[in-house]
């Protein structure tokens, strides 16, 4: 378990910084790394945030004496839906227009999503040291 | 609430941390992303998008007083 946590904390900067230096084989994304990275950021942000708030919800009685856990989960509850839904909207605009402006907007929100994901994981990792 | 329930919560958190590792490891992927991997991601995205706001409607998403 401790190794898993160490590994997680090692991965965190990659989540935040990675522009995913990978190549796409011929496939559904047609080599569009911006779109691939956006979908990766959106789905990962949702999965991580959902698991974090569900863990806090499922263990709320035991965690009641650690109010900072609820505070961190509530921050995710308030911010994640708007951010993820906005990212989905901007992603769809990028797909339909392909304009440089829509690409820039998508890249900006993807960076915010990575930040949100990183904070959620960091909070979780910190608070499992209760 | 007792010490056992706190330990259970911590254990659940640690198990959660472990379960997140495969999700985050995908960011470390190097080399070429195959067509199958791309399709899997596209399916995950489409599923999330199609839920509209339903993905945030569970009780775990509600801010409690």
C-alpha cells in the first residue's frame, strides 16, 4: 500500500505536466493528439474525482473528525461538474470547427482538468495518512 | 464511530489509491497508441458525454451541510 502511494505521488507531476509525447496509430482520432489528450483528460478527471467524492461519501461517519477531507471533497463537488461539462462542450466545438481559437480554448481547459485531477489525487493521498 | 471505522475508512482510501494507479499510468504511456486503445478511450468519452448531467446526480456529488 505504501509503495502504491509513493508510486501515485511520483505519477502526479506527469498527470499535471504531460502533454503526452505519444504517437497515435491510424485510428479513430486520425492522429489528432489534441483531441486524444482532451478525451484522456476529461475521462480521467471524471473517474478520479468521482472515486474521491464517493470514498468521502461512503466513509463520512468515520471521516467526520477530519473536516479537511470533506472540505477537499466539497471543492471537487462544486468545481468538477462545471469544469468537466465545459470541457465536453469545448471539445465538441473543436471537433465541429477545428478553429485555432477552439483548439486554444480546449488546451486551456484540459490544463485546468489536469490540475483538478492532480489536486483530487493529492488530497486523497494526503488524507490516507490520517 | 470508533477506531475500527476510522481504520476501515483509511483502508478504503488506500485501496482507492491503488485502484487509481492504472488510470494515471496511462499518462506515462510511451510509444504508439493503438487503434484499439484509441477506440476504448473514445467509447469512454462518448459514454460520459451521453450521460449529460446524470454523471453528477448521485448522492456522493451533493454538498452536504
